[in-house]
């Protein structure tokens, strides 16, 4: 009996190894980056998602289309609303991303994506994979870039979370070997580690930052995290002006809330699961996960989203219209920068900071004690268009 089970497990394992080796070969080919300056029109796909996702992505689309109205008018940019990335449709088709939706997504250059519901053990949905995780894998969105800024404290972090490997890439391929033994897998490849680590170093170099921190648990998870760390030290040799230090994930979560040390960190690069956890902690310090945006960058496509989920509890309690759209608006700013409009991205980011940190004429609390997402979006847009924006933002920063 157990011999048969072991044989079956080996067969499953063999398939996994074959798939991962194929992925390595793909990465070795080194695809070219999309050149947005040569695209016309640039197609921005919008997937609205579930729960509060539907509402806050609409607000983000309002901001984006306001900012890009001239480009939309002259045909340089086109918006495409993509229906069907909902839990109901995904459950009905038993697919993380239904085929027709994936085709639509692939026909765009960049995607703005609202949070989608991820089924979990014990809820009523079929056990389909997370749409986020699937999209990152299908589109090879290997870099999850998550900035967190707390200007009053001098904190300006940028997390580079590996997005296609680690504990996630095989997250839905683990299996119960026997009725008592469950096994999951974690994968790190040389190429996968290199591309995210290189991106972190390039970011540091381009922004005159002299320190990159790699976060692992390589003292214990020796093989995969060990490789990630080794690759980081190898790449660091190519950047003589930048110092690399390694921190273990446990002490890193502690240091992030150490007021004496935390602002010294600048650029952090980490395997998938550690990046998932640490960026929620960081976002909470910035004002909540509702304030943080996330870019999922691949060479061909990129996807921009909130770092949080679809908040079914808010919907159930009738609070969806009070959901904070800032995460999706921050993601939109990252999208603008990615497709070649850095000044406009900056405007949105400055307006977010003026409204959320300095002026605070309206506050969003997630309930009726604050304004609605719609009202907040209009407040923000009034600052985006305000000629005093930069001055007001500068005053706020100097005050800190
Ligand atoms: C995130 C989210 C996702 C993840 C979930 C929704 C699957 O937490 O983007 O950080 O774990 O990556
Ligand atoms: Mg997360």
C-alpha cells in the first residue's frame, strides 16, 4: 500500500521538476522588455475583481482616465474594461482565470486589477487557485514592487518581492502523500533569483541609494533561501557603490518596527512568502494595507493592484462604499510611471500624500465616520489639478 503511494508521489514530483526545468529554459532565453514609447495605443485593461475591488478599481480608473484624458482623446492610450474576473465566474468555470478572460488580459499591455477573492479551505467556493498568483505566473510577472513611504519619519522603503517562485509557484501543487502526510514545495532558481535581485540593485543605483538588504532565512532554509542569498552576494559584486546586507526574516519583522533602526533600510529584496508578509507589516505602518499599491512587473505585461484582498466583511456589513481607494490609486500611479508618464505619476503620489498625511480635509475610515471612496477620489483629483500641489507637498515634507 505505502509503496504504491510513494510511487504515485514520485510521479507527481517528477512532473513538477520537469515543469520547473522548462521554466528555467524559458528564463534563460531572456525575453526583451516592452518598449512603451513605441506602442500606440497603449492598452490599459481594467479588471474590477470582487467585493470592494469593484468599487475601488472604478475610482482608480476615474483618476487614470482624468490624468490621461488627452492621450485617450488622441488615441495614444486606450482603456479596456475586462469583465469576468469575478469569483462567481471563476468558480463556475473552475479556473483561477477563465480562458476568455486570460485572452482579453493578454490583449492589453498593462492591467489595473482590483482585489479578487481567494477561496480558502472551508468556505463555499471550489478550491481554485488565487487569481493573483495565477496571473503572476501566466504572465511571468516576476517582480512585485511595493513602495512604502512614511515621510514624517524619514521612511522611504521599496520592497522587491520575488513573485513567481518561492512557496507560491507550487502552492496549489502540494499533495497529501498519505492520509497523514502532506507535502508542499518551495522553489528558487538561479535565473529567478537573479532577475529580481538585479532589479533591486538597478533601482538602488538609479535612485542613488547605497544599500540593498536581502531578506531570507538561509540559516535554516539552506537550499532555496541559501541560493537566493548567494545570488544576491554575487550580483552585489557588480555594484561596487552599493552595500548588500542580509537579514533573516524573523529579526527583519522586528527591526521594521524599531524606531531607531527602521529608516536605515531602503531597498529590500526577498523571496515570495517573506515579501508577502513583510509588505503587509510595512503597509500597516504607512496607514493600513488600504494605502499601499503594488506593481507586478514582467518583461512583456505588467499588472498593478492593491496589496490587500476584497474585504468581504466590509461588503457584508454594507461598508463597501467607504472602502479606501488609495491602494488602487497608488497602483495607478505606478502604472503611469511604468508606461512612461513619470511626472503625472508623481502628481498623483504628491496628491495622495497631501490629502492623506498633511491636509487631511477629508478622512477615510472604512465606515460612515469618514467620507466615501467616491468623495475621497474627488478630493484627491482637486489636488492633482491644483497648481499649488508641489508647494503644499514640499511644505508637508519639510515640516517632518
Ligand atoms: C498579496 C496577496 C496575495 C498573495 C493573495 C491574495 C493570494 O496577499 O498580493 O500580497 O498572497 O500574494
Ligand atoms: Mg499579501
